[in-house]
C-alpha cells in the first residue's frame, strides 16, 4: 500500500510539473506575441498608416494597446484613433475603441472621429430592368409589354407599359412609380381580363423588342408617343432579341392548324386591301353558270393566289415570319409544345424567300380567312373599320393589345 501511494504521489507530482511547464510555455508564447504586436504598433506611431493586425487575437491586441498607451500616452492617440476608424478587422476596431476610452478617462485629448460626408437627399442608382411580361400578338401585329425598372432617382420600382407594333413601332406608352403590392394586384387583374396570353419574358429580351420597335418608328418616319421620351434612354442601348430555336420544315404543311387556335383567330390578310378579290370570289360563288367543281376550285385557288401575293410581299413576309416566331415562344411558355413547333415551322417557311408565298400553307390559310372577312364586309354584314388589320391605338392605354 505504501509503495502504491508513493507511486501515485510521484505521478501527481510529474503531472503538476508538466502542467506548470505547459503554462509557462503558453505564457511565454503569449508574451512574445504581445511583444510582437506592440512592436508593430510602435512602428506606425508616426507613419500615418496602419499595421497589419489581421488575425490577431482580441486579448493579445487589447494587451498590446494597453502597453502602447502606458508607454507613449498622448503620442499614441492618433494611431489608436486611426485604428478605431479605419482598421479593416472588426476585432482591431473594437480593441482600439476601448483604448481610446482609457485614454479619455486618463485625461488625454483624443482626436475627434472624421465627420462623414453628408448623405445625398436623393440617391441616384443606375436603373436596370428586373422583370418583364409580354402579351401574345394580335392580328394587326401589336402586343403589350410591361417592364419593371429598379433604381434611378430615389430608388424604388417603375413600371413602363407599352404597345408595340411591327409595322408602325411604339404605339402607346404609360407608367411610373409602382409598389410591389400594387404590381401584384395589377398583374392579377391583367391576367383575368387579357384576351391574349400574358407571359413572363427575360427583361433584356423585352428591352430589345422595345428598341426594335423604336427602330421601326424611325424607318417608318413616325414618332413614338411623347411620353416615351423619359423612358427612351433605358432602351436605346438594348441588344436585339435572339431566337435560335430550330424549326422542322416537315411541319410547315401542317401549320395551318394554328389558325384554329383562339390566339390566332384575329390573324388574316387585311380585308381593306383585297376588296377586289373578295368581290370576284362572291360573284363566282353566286354565278348561275354551271361550272365543273374542279374549275370552280381552280378559280378560287387563283383568287387565293392573288390575295397571297398581295398580303405576303417581300416586304411583309419577314414581319409575318417574326410574328409566328414570337408566338412560338408564347406557346412554349404556356406549355404548348406542338403549337410552338408548328409556329416555328410556319415562321421558317415564310422567311424562306426562295419558296413562293403561294406554296406556304399558312399563308394560304391567312389569305382564305381574309377573303371570308372581306366578303362579310362586301355584303354589309360587318364594318371594315371593325375588322381592318391596320394598327390602332386604344383608349384604354397601353395595358392591352387589340382583340
């Protein structure tokens, strides 16, 4: 028992010596670190710059600052002030502020903190488009666009609402500051009342569409509404919109099926320019002369050919192609892949100037529908003003495109 107790006391004594040695080593290391920190501080007393104290433990820095103040008194105040105001490390700034407090308590005059520059009454941030929406395209080539901009004078959100037309350019503009709550309410109301699809669109692409419409204004020699002047700088530098989705040429002959969709019921060749052909078709249908069915079909096909040639000139075919490409994006955004593929095929066929328009199925479908509507006008059943495909503005402002 005596031997065991002696061994235990020996182990305890050895452990105590080891702990004491560790404590002495730590104290020595701490003292060395504090001394190094103090040397770094003293080296910048007159330098006008700050020592690199990043990563220094707060307790070490606090001890070094205490010693700096004890040794140098008022001479240390400028450096301590710079540390409190300018140090990149939060720990250094906190330790310096405590050292400043100790200097003040000791009656040492401490340099005042620099006065921050006065804040601007109105802040101007660079305005940027953060969200946008587009409607489908109506029969006159018009569509609505909403774009939300953030920033500018005073910050906040601004809504720019436009009607764009591919023949005339920018037809209508409205907008101004808007809150997020009101924007959500306006969008909900719009989706309920809008006859055409209303989809989210990448803001930069929508900016490009507006810039494109502005270029149409310039080519057509028309001016956008005066209200557009305050929005113009936000669109002039926008890049042109891109659409590289491939088309399947084999679908072009089936694209006429698109004309039965609700969104395209208003698409047809303008009755105002084919009155002569519509009268000829009515006269042929009302003729009492007995003619073989295949002859009637040939004559009607010839009339449709003339309407296609009028409605799908080299100038207008690219516009029609673009309308179908844009609607392909609308169909895709609303989860209708097959109509999207057909619309891309129709666009490709119309854009292929090597192919006569009279051989493009969707062009013949649009011409035939135009003849039907023009016939209703000729018979006095509808007014030409109600069915013309000429672009028009709307008393309701820029929140909707034509029905």
